[in-house]
C-alpha cells in the first residue's frame, strides 16, 4: 500500500477531524509524524481555520464578551480623532487614534481602552510630529466600528447601530468623555465687571466640543441630555460647529465625570 496516497491521507484526515492526536494517527497508519502534521495544517487552511495563528473572536459576530464601558469611551475617541486604515502590505485593518503628545495621560487611557476592547490584540503607538498614533490591528474593526467608510466623517452620514446605541445609553459618560478627549477641551474664560466703582476680573471654566459633522455633534448633545448637562451651540462664523457647556452646575457635573485632559 502507498502510505502517502490519497486513501491513507483521507483516512488520516478523518481521524484528525474526529479529535485524534497527530502522534496517534502517525502510529496507526505508519506515516511520518511530520507528514501527518502537514496534512492537518493544509486541511485546516483549506477550511479557513487559520492554523498556526489564533484568530481572536469578534464580540459582535461571535458573541465574545465586550467591555461596554471601554468600548463606549473608545467609540467617542474614534468618532473624534480616529480612523480605520488598510495599509499596503497588511492583511489586517488598523484602528488609529491620534492623540496630542501634550496629554500623555490621554494616550495611556486610549491604550487601556484598546486593550480592554481587544484583549487578544497587540496595541502600539507611533510618534508623529506633536502627536502619537495609537494603533490596534484586528480583522473585526469594521464589525465594531461600522461608521467607517470612504471620505471624511463630516461628509457622510454617521449613525449608531442599535447595539451601539444600547451601549452608549448604558455608558453615556464614557462616550462623552471619549468625545471630549478627542475633539473637546476644558478652558477657563474670564470677564470683568464694575463692582463698587472698581473693575474686577472674574474667571469661570467651561467645556467646548467642536466637530464639523452635524451627526456627531447630535450624538454628543443627545448623550449630554441623557446625563442632565445643559449646553448651547456657538457658531464659528456662520457654521454651528461648537457645543458649549458653561452653566455652573453642568460644568461641575463634567468635572466629576470627564475633567480636563491630562
């Protein structure tokens, strides 16, 4: 009998698919162990099982547990300063969040959120002039961030899917925090008033969020409404790109749950 023929190979694959160990199959069929391993490798490759490399499951497609709090924060970062790229020579798409080097704490928070959402994937960063690109590679980025598409975000419709909206509704502060950490800031304004004949300077904090996308601004203000934060729209010229939070009680709420970048 030809031990490397089609009949023996098929018998070996049948045993392997039934759970037999490589060594057991090699011994039973009198075939070299390396040959059995090669047959198993090629059979799994043909069936799309990615032998030799673990392919992490997708929370959306496969039902893997997803850290909803971290995802809500990362979604906010993505909608503000993130994009998904397919670099030349890479088989796997990349989520890139651009963070200013001025805020090292923000960079670490971004990395932490990525690791929580993609616990089996490596997170890295690349230094650019004045900023860091925080990255994670995953085949499931398009599943978890279906807002990805050609062109700039403010030039196309941005809407959350039902499962994303459920997460944001359950973790609105994390979503607000991610959006502020990407396209927002906390600043101190000042003004002067005449008191008793003397002009005095008064300072007061406020939060701003700026984004050209009407849809993303609406997602931000909807989340603010949910947590009880009052806001107003400020126009830049004739364009209402800025959301302002200036009322004392609302700023105090934001300070508790968001705070300044660090």
